[in-house]
């Protein structure tokens, strides 16, 4: 059970960091929204050039926050596992 949970946490952590990288590198063109499956929002973001830069910055902030929360959760799991061993 713990191995499955750890794999799920790792997968979520990887996905959140991929979204963060896409938000930074391709956020002005809506790459992060397209990766999430929100094609309409990606098109709107592309047409408005990142929502006149404001939407771009908010997406980076939100993605960084989500990645940070996910990292803390994974780190907490690793600490609990090391205490059990």
C-alpha cells in the first residue's frame, strides 16, 4: 500500500512541476492550460498574450504554490517512512 501511495505522490509531484515549467516557458502562449486539457482557455490566453501579462504571472504563482504544496506533502511522507524504518 505504501509503495502505491508513494508512486502516486511522485506522479503528482512530477505533474505539478511540469505544469510549473510550462507556465514559465510557454505561459504566454497558453501551453500550461493546454497541458491541463483546457483548450479554450489556452486559445484565449494565446490571443490575449498571457492575459496582458497578468494572467501569465498569476498562473506562474498558482503553479509554483501547487508544486510547493505537493512537494511538502511528498517530503512529509518521506519523513514518516524514514521514522518507520
